[in-house]
């Protein structure tokens, strides 16, 4: 019998709530096959449930614990993650709680040797980074999941078995009141780095694991420093290793450092050992002040991914699908992009709007993304935690040069997680039309935001579904009119958006949405002449564009994007 | 200050290449390998004054 912890976890700043187990109908003989069962109510599992609900798909969400996870864990959300949260309708509380930031400073032998301001376009709503503890990420998502009214949230429910055939999967769920069988058309495995589902299916990840253990310690302390990424290489108190410091809401600070080789996690987490090192860090950053420990853990770096995120009726996402290094904030931010790619595809397949093979493109796109992240994150990892003497010596040479030369400084770049480009996706179409544009947002790339006014951005206005941006000066072309009609008639949701160079008033009602673009900002960002059309997938990636609208091509592109047809 | 001649991808490529070659040389031959590498690069540059500037830059902050 599964006995989840019923005592709220200890924290000096966060008040854990216990969500009681509720006996499900299956335990009283009232089973029915759920369209989707999501295993794991971490950030990725919950966001998947929320996005499915936005497409009208109900789900059952299984979580083995009775409360949100322990510790601040994933603290940094990228701009892309904030855009995904906004599109899912849940960004508000994150913005109210989180601390936004855009630069990092690196120190060596007490000198600032590298400063990096992450790119920020004035057309972007969100800054490059937002720090927030994972307890809050999960709390806000729990509230949002429950607000959908379409998710059966089952706390204290642990998956202990899984079988599947071509038609459905059968989960065995253990609870405080005993076990039951739960049939599902589809299973989303969002059960984290130590995924039980991955183990049950005997799937192996590919890639490498890095030696070297790191401690993460969260302390409450009145440190007088801005929100930024602070990195100290090779400090006197921890020779050869490095220290990262990040500010979090509620006066909490994340301290992250590599342990001397050979030291075990158990030794490092001894209270007196940990306390002495925290004092050394505070000394190093010139902030010797009283502090209290909230949470500490040990981690090591991996660049591992499953070679296929689909196994029959089971779809892997987030850490269950890949284990990525902490450097460059790859964990939750990659997972959010996974579920943003998966949710619309799964919703369309379940609703009969697309064939099952659309789900294979989820795996293709996101495995490719994971492999690129492993490659890129591996570089940061080899610099931050040199795996052997060669890399250590080269890293030390770069640091030594950083005090008198700048030519090698960009090796200290920490390569922050960024949205992946699906340039080679089978869901893109009309490459010749794509190539005919002079710049703009090409097929496969994520759409870009545009500031329209105070607290008013293009992405704020977009409803769930495909977006069909139609650019016009004063008259809507015949081709565009036919496209708007085709969008309205399409089986999948397509929002037609007229971007009008003139003040759009006269065009009101001509499409689902009319946006006045008198300054031509949207047209410029998308390099779109009057008469052009851009088709954007529900996860915000461009999948086709034409300089001249053509309803026939639009119908083909929409079919290709739903995997109903091979690319044109 | 030396002029930066590499793009970042080139810089990363060279960093990885040399790091792996140092390991391949083995612990007791590491210094010998690095001395040979410095000589080979000097020969490729073919300019003693430039090599002198590199030696000066590399000698700082050890």
C-alpha cells in the first residue's frame, strides 16, 4: 500500500499544503478509459494538463505525493517559458512573484572578468530570465489545473505497473486505500528524472554523465545584491571549483558550488561542513550576514536523452525524457517546450483531427532539440566542471588569460536555454515560398513578439490554435479573403489575424482578429509585404508562409502541419 | 591586448581539440606535448615578434 508523507515538508519560507487522496471511481468498479493519463504533477505534467484542457481534452493527473516538491529546484524560467505560460493563460502569478533579470557577472581572483547582458528586444514582453522557487511554480500550476475543471487531479497515487497494446495502455496505481487498474488511450510520462515509467518500459537514455558533484543550498539572508547570475571561478576557499549565486523571491538565495573530487554527498551535507562553506561564500561576495538554511541537495551533470520520446501509447516529456545539465537552465525550460510541442498534437489526435503519426513528429522535433541541448550544454558543462585534466588545464588557461586578455572570454558564455528551431520539421511546407522572403521569421522558427502599445503585445492577443497572420495595407486581397473563409471552415482551430497597415477600423469583422499596425512593426518583424500570409502552429512555431496569399496552399499547409499529408 | 581572431564556434572547437589532445598525451607527457604545440604554432605563425608577444601575454597572472 502506497503511504505518501502526510506531514507538510519543512521550510523556513514556504507553507506546504497537503492535498488529500480522494478515492477514485475505479476503486468502486466504475472504470472508463480516460483519453489521457498524465503521470507526475511536476511543472511539465501540470502544464501538459492545462494545455490539453485549452484544446477541450480531459485528463487524469496522477501524483504520488500529497504536496508540491521539496526545494526551489528549477528556479530560473526563460523568456520562452514565460511566453509558453502566458499562452497557456497562467503567467500572471509568476510575474507577480518572480524576479526578472538579464545579466550575469563572472569573477576570478576577486576581479570581474566577464559580464554578459542577455539579448533583449524592446518588442519582448518578458526579460530573459525570471527567478522563482519551484514550490511557487507548482503551486500556481496546481491552481491553474484545478481552475480548468477538466483535470481529475489524483494526489497520493503512485504508478506501479504499466502494460499496453495497440489500442490502449493499462496503468496499475497504488494508493493509501489499495491498488486499482486505470485504462488510458494515451499516457504522458512526466514523472521526472527517475521516471518509473521509463524503468518499467526498460528504456535506456543515450549520452554521458559527468563526474563531479555540486551542492545546492538555499538560504534566507539579507544579501544586498541585484538579481543576476553571479559566478565565481576558482575561489580561494574552494580551489579549482566554482560558485554560482542566484537571488530568489522572499529573501532566499541559491548557492551552488562544486565539491572537491572524491567528497561524497553525505559528507558535503553534514550541517557543520555545509555551514562553513556557506560562510565562505558570504565572505567571498562581501555579505557576511546572519542566514538560515532552507534546503540543500547534491546533484551532478548529465547530457542524456531517450532516442525516442514515444513508446507505443506512452509519450515521454521533461526530465523523464532527458536529463540535461543545470548550466544554462535547461531542465524545466526544455520540459515546457516539450509539453508545448506535445499538447496540441495529442489533443488533435484524441479529438480525431489528426492521425497518430502527428505524435511521431513530437518525438522527432524534441529528440532533435534534446540532442542539440546535450551538445551545447555539454560545452558549458566541460567548462564549469572539467571532466578531466585536459579540460581543466584549458579552463584554467582561459581564466588566467581573462585577467589580461579578452580574446578567450566568450568561452565563459553560459549558453542559456533558448527556443529550438524546427527548421527541418516534416510539418513545414512550401520551402520555396519560405525562401522567397527577405528575412523575417522562417519556417520552423518560433514566432516573435511585437510591442503594440503600453502593456500590449502581439502574443497577448492570440487565442489557442493555429494563427494565420494576413498582412494588408488597405484592401484585403481575394486570396486572403479565401484564406479567412478556409480558416473558419477548418476542422482544427485556426485564428485568422489581419495585420492592417492602415488603422484597422474599416476591416473590423473581416477576420477573427484585426490588429492595426500603423507603424509597420509587425510587418517589419515578419518581413511581410501587403498580401502576405504566415501560418503559425499552436505552439508558436512558423510552419508555412507566402508572399501572396493562396487558399489552396493554405489548405495543404494546414494538412501537412497536422501530419495528414506529406510536406509540399 | 591581443586581437580576437576566432569566431566563438572556432574558439570552442580549438578549446575542445587541445583539451582532448592534452588528455591523450597522458599525465607525464603533458608539458612536453604543450611545448611541442607552442613550437609548432610558432613555426606556423613564422614571426618571432608575434611569438614574443604571445609569450608575454601567457606569462601574466599564472
